[in-house]
C-alpha cells in the first residue's frame, strides 16, 4: 500500500510538471517587449532590431503599440481602429513600414532548452490591399538568422498557418517576418502565435511507467478486497 501511494504521488507530480510551458502572443501582448516570452521588432538589412518605443500608434482610439520612430513606421499593436484596416479583436496587428527593409517580425524567445510545438496563424486585414503581404518564418540561433520559405497573403482576408516543432536553447528564438510585398498599401496582418514545450521522450517514459504502476496497484487492491467463502 505504501509503495502504491508513493508511485501514485510520483506519477501525479510528473504529470503536473510535464508540458508546463505554454504561451500565446495575443493574450500576453501589453505593449511591453518580451511579455509572455514574445518579442517584436523590425528587420533592416537582415538585422533584427527589437522595438524600444511605445505610443504614437497609427491606429485610432484605445490601442496598445510597440513601434520605432520611423515615418510610416513598422509596428505591433492590439486594439484601436483604422479606416483601411479591419483591426482584429483577437490577434496582434503587425504593420510593416513603407520601405522594403522595414519589415516587422514577431518571435518567441526561449528561456530554457526545450523542443517547442508551435502554431502561427496569419491573416491579411488591410482592406485596401494592393499586392498583399509577404511572410517568412525564421530562426535566430547563436546570432545567425536563418530564413524559411517565403509565402504571400495575396488579397484581403487571405490566411496561412505555420506549424511544427523547433528545438531551442535559452536565448534562441524563432518566429515570422511580415513584409510589404513591394507595396505599402494594405499590408496590415493579424497574428496569432502559440507555443508549448514538448516533453522529452525520457519524461514520457517515466510518466507512462508511473501510470502503469498506479494501474497495477489499483488492480491488486481490487483483487485483494474480494473474499471468497466456501460453505
């Protein structure tokens, strides 16, 4: 009985501690870079620069922004309104700048070594879309930016989903870059970005082994509780 209890407690602890890390960009966005583990910035000549300024948002009404001090600036924001943008109520709004080298990015910055499962949803929300917007997944590992396959959201309302797993050590990041695709008009893009840590195989094995022992202990208790009396 004591062994059974110890096994049950150990398995419960493993389950509670397993994929503890889960994060999403939209609910954690509060105008502070790094909140929720997500960082936002712009790319200029292949260099990633984190937004340091807040306020002065191009949107109207109550909104929360991260941006730089460029004219026709790139930014990340939530809330507000704008005549030519269907500002999403459930996503971060990414808005590239008016020059090709002022693309905006969103990335998850790992604070521990793990393999991460991710889903990135993108949607073109600029009502006056001309050429659509481009999007490129990327990793930033050991100071090196590696670009994935570029795609295009060609018209207003176009959407795309990027998903998979990415191994990172603390300080490394991965995410997506949104560019203007040659035209500044209608390049606003809604972003939903969620990640969760994937338990290592050894952790899964320990969890399954612990649960198997719990099940065996329960079966043993049920068998011991049955008493057969012969007349």
